[in-house]
C-alpha cells in the first residue's frame, strides 16, 4: 500500500503521464542462476497488461529505496520491470568485481527472461552510472530483441574517466569504493558516519601511499581499487575486457543519453554519442545543469527514459522530436533544441596576456608567470564534476584563486554576450624544474559582483617523453576541458585558471615519477607559464555568438 501511494505521489509530483496498468504485482528475491551457478537476486514488477515488453535494470546499488519507486513507476507505464542485483551485491552470490562479469551475467539473465511465460520477445534497458556500464556490456550481443536503451550519466569506456588526462580520479574512485563497502554495514552505523561528515573518507583522500587509502576509508582492502592503482598505464591489458567502446557501433538498439555539464562521465558519454552518429544511428541526447547525483538529473532521466521506452519499446508516439536538447548555463541561457552535437561554432582563441589578461588579441612579448607547486600542500579542488552531488557543480572559486599556486587570466568586462557551445581545449606552454607535473586549467564566469563560477575544466599529467620539450625546456601541453554550453553575459568576464593540480579530485602529482599506488616522496618546484608570440598559451572556445569586445585590460 505504501509503495503504491508513494508511486502515485511521485507520478503527480514529477508530472508523469497517467498509469496504463491498473495493478502491479511484485515478486521479490527471485534467484536467477547464471552459468557458473551463482544466484543473482532479482525483483519482478508485473503490470496487468497482456503482451507487455520488459525493461531490465541491473545494479550494484541495491533493489530497495529509489529502485522500488523506479520499478513501480515504470511498470505502471505498461512494462514488465526486472531489477537485478549485480553479483556480490544486495544478496546476490559471488564477489563484485567491477565490469568483469557483466556481459556474461547479462546474457544469462536475458536467457532467463526468454524462458518466462510473460516474455513478449522485446526488452529495453535503463540505468545510470554503473547501471549504464552493464547496458553497454550486454548491448552488442543482445540481438534484435533489444529495442531501446536509456544510458544516464554513463559511458561505454570507463578507463578514460578513471584516468582523465592520465592522472587518477582519486575522489571519484575512492568515494565509490567507500559507497559500495558502506552497503555492507548496518544502516544506523552508516547514518552516523554520514552525520559525522565521513571523516574516514576525508582522511583517506589525504593519505599516502594511495595503496593504503582504501583501508583508511573502509577498514578493508578493496581489490578493484588496488588493481586500478597498479594497472594505470594506457597500454595496460587489464582494461581491454573491461571497456566496451570498441563494439558500440555494433549496437542496433536506439539509445537515449542523459547527462549533466558537471558530470564525471560527460566527455566519454559525448564520445559515445559521436560514435553512434558516425555509424549512422540516431541517438537522443539531453544535457542539463546537473551533477552526477543531483535530484534534477533523476527527474529528467525518468521523464526522458520513459518517453524513449514508450516510443521504441511500446510503439507509442514520442513527445519530443529534437535529437539534442541542451541547457545553456549563465545569465540569459536556457534550454535549446538542436539537430546534432556539437552545433556549428567558430573556434575562438583567447590568449593569455601579461598582467593576468585574457583576450582574443594576439599575444605580446612578455615575461612568463611563475608559481610554486608543493604536493605536500596540494592545490585543492573546488566544485566541478564530482561523484557526490552536494560538493559538485558550480561554486564561487575566489577562495582557491586567492592561493599563490593558482594563476588567473581575466578578460575586460564583456560589451556583448559570448555564447560557447561545444568541446573546449587549451594549449598551455609550460617550463618546469621538475619533469613530472600536472597542468590544471579551469574556465570561469566572473559575474558583476566579482564571484568566479567554474564552467568547465581539465587536467593533464606530464611525464618525460609524453610531450617533447623544446631546446628552451618549454613543453606545449594540450588540455582537453569538459565540453560546455554557457552564455557569458554582458558585464561579466571570462577567467582562466592555471595551476598544478586539483586535489583530491585528482591524485596529487608527487613530482618524483614514483608509481601511483606507492609514491610517498613529495617534491615541490617552480612552474612557468609562457604567453608570448613564440609560446601563445590560449584557451580555444567554440563560439556560437559573440559581439565586439573591449581590448585586454
């Protein structure tokens, strides 16, 4: 009764279409045995409609709570809903090893579905984050019975996000490991840890060596965390069977993608979109002002997902025709419908200038800017794409910009709006007394009150041989920032930060070249950022609208 009441309230609050099924029967804890005999706990939400197709959701995050609501809401729309706990989680047998068993377990679950008397011969998949990884693991082998996918804040290639810029996404990986381990402790103990502000996790994020951080955070050794520290090089064989991007063009089911501008998987997800478009598919893309776990994302994913399943799995009319819908941030932005991603844009270089200026005017002869980076006091991360929604997204960056290890380059106040939509990249010419370093670049929108709001950013890890230094010891470092859609309003200013890290979002660079998991020695050193005609450091913005601007300050 309480579940039905909650479903009705949620349907009304989220303005979802009226239910089609009058009654939903729920069977919980079904033991679905896969090929090696491991039982996977599975719940079935059955509508009282003949011939209803199936929606499969496989998850490591438990079958209760929000998943119960999702199961009922989706079943009332006229779908059989099957929610299955991945092996080693929420009562399923075996040991959870990220990405290892998802293809085989997914195929075996599909075989089980085919043997059910209510099976109609068609199914779709739905899910966010890891629930999307399991979709990509299965999709290329699911055959014609797979009619639709809804992939929310996820991607087919997980390595790219784990080692963005060939650094290590410490905050995301360790927070996720702690989250999974927390599912095994009593509920009251978990609530107490959250109320205390997760001091064990905070201590672990600051701990060296990283190979001990999982035990500091959780009290146990987490095998996948140890493996990800060891197998971090781009050519590591470890990741080959755990990535599914190589088969994405074999997926024939229509795919709807939902993401946020401050989501941890956004660049990889947009690469998936581009790969599907290049293969002739017509995926749907929605990107909003969301972080990985924000409530707005959940609402949008539910609406977009049900609409997509209605159209492609149940054959009902679609409520949306535009293949791409984006939210443009900033004053005067808002939602836009587009025919494709990215839209046509003019690549505009904004050059770094002496005195901390930023302008489209060509660089002038000038001395480089210098800063001292000390990994013992690492430049902190502030907002941006993080796993925990409460700490993620746009925040006022003035506290970090006040540090001596952060350089800022700022335009004059804009005379007219500048609208930027698409991929963003920077080219920073750096000279360092240490051959091992990180380059972090962040684009901000400075409002009329002087608050500096982060828009997008990126980090690159530099090591000997990765980028060649010229005879003067200068290295040109290309930095891929997160894609964006943002309107810089008149009177606002663009600001570019350049620093040596963003900890603990990214693991600090010790400056020694020691292995990722065992490094304990920390070396500080000077960095120089050059910005003259020979070394024109700049950020390249895809501009769709820009009026005349004032000269650099």
